[in-house]
C-alpha cells in the first residue's frame, strides 16, 4: 500500500481497520462470483461495460461519450447507467421531460448531447436490460456505464479505467483509499485505459506504467488525456474563450476537480473555487452563495465556470442565471500514442464479430 498516494490523507489512514473489513467483504463477494456460487447472466447482443476499481473520478463519462460519438452512426446504441444520486429508483427511459433528479446528471447529459441514442437508468441491470430492449427493440449495442462491479451481468467487452494520478496499483481500499474492488479485478478487463495522462506523456514514462500495470497477454492497454473545449453559456449556449485577463469562479461538484483546476490555473488570470461533494444537488441557498461569491470578485473580466455534469444540476436555476456569465466547459477524451485507431478497431471488431456469430447461430437453428 502506498500511503503517499494523493488520496490517502492522514485522517483516512485512521480508518485503516475499516478498510480491512471492507477488503475482506469484497474479496468474499468476488470469490462467490468466480466460483459460480453467485450466478452471472449474459445477453444475446453486444454489451460493452465501462468502469473502474476506484470510487469515481477516472473519466468514465467522457469515455462513454467518446464511444457514442464514434459509433452512433454505425449502430443503434443505448446506454444503461445506474443514475447515481437520483431521487427515484428502478428502471427509467430518458425523455424530453427528464431531470437530473429523476435520472441522474450523467444520463441526462448523455441524453441531451446525443438525442438519437437511447439512454436508460436502472440499478439492477439484469432487470433493466430486458426492459430497455422492450422499449427500444431496435437496439444493437448497449453501453453499460459504471458496470465493472455489477457482476450479475457479464459484458462481452469490459473496459477498465484508472486515473494516471491515482493508479489502482498504488491505491488501497475504502475508506482509507479509494478502491472499491480488488486490484486483481483488473484481470477481468479486456481493455485497460490509463486516463487523465499529461498530454505530452513521454515514451519512457509510458513504458514504466506498462511495466507497473503488467497487462495480461489478452489485454490491450491505452493512455488518454483530457482535452478541454471552448466554454459555452449555460442558458444561451454562446461560446467564450478563456484568456489570461479572465478571473474565474469554479463551481463544481465532481469526484476529481484537480485537472480542471490546473487547466484554469494555466488559462486564466486567477480563479476562485466553490467545490461541493460529487453529484451534489444544488439548492437555492447554494445559488445565493454562488451569486454572492461571484459579485465579490472585483473585476469586470470575470465568469463562472462549471462542468457539463454540474450544468445538468444547475439547469433548474437557468432562469435565475440567464444574466450571469455561467459558462460550461466541455471535455473530450484524447488518445495518446496513436491509440484512437486501435481502440476503435477493437470496438468495431467486437460488435461485428458478435453480430456475425449471432447470425450464424440463428441460421443453424432455422436449419434444424
């Protein structure tokens, strides 16, 4: 265990005995699945699972969006998420009236950015998948968001993300660290992605990380960084560039704001921050505090910066914020070392091979 890891703060080290209990429970649960004492189901269509071994902040949402953007014109896609921190439960299919409180901020973000893609939520995926296929029978591929620990369903392709700044190889179990699964769980993945890397990661550093992670023979390892886009207004959608004369107020409730804070430090005159817990539901009191803090910034060249996920939860206040310079900063995944071509080929081959095998199976059944 690396007690120098960024998230292993002294106060969390005091909780070490609890992390041992948690680790044993996780080990026992995985053993039951590995031995087949707890069953796992598969479905007759391509399922792509995207997840991590830690408690958030590895960039799953941008990866879901990357896959959607690359394949939505080739296949009829659907996304199934848990709908974390929503105020409802059970299965729900996103529609034009859906809110973040009903389906969660990330699913709402997917729905608004990709209106032609079916977006659904459901904690029990083994129950939600048949319901999704009933509602959207034309679906050809389902992306399972945050599904690595949900072993009741077996995806045909598992994608595992780990943060460059907090690799699973250096982390420890909750609550001392951030691991919510066994580090050895990485062996269940088909594709490993080191996310949030420096944009100019050196070849030497890449090889060092490859050696540390030690992927199995069948696994494919990729490296990605974050590419920030031009901020757009929360309400009007008008775009505005950041520059070194801008003072920004960062308002955000995400698991890991460090990359965004660094980006603002590099691209603004100065920035202030109002940080909340991950998936924080903004209240009217929060709105008052944000306005008060923003009004106290003593310059005319100022703006409020927030993330796309936060924007889904701030949307209910859009009438109150229409005259405020609240700008949403989009992010995209950027593959390093010519990885994008290889990654998209792997996804394409998985889907087409799976579909081809199904057609052959159907043909044999018809012959019989």
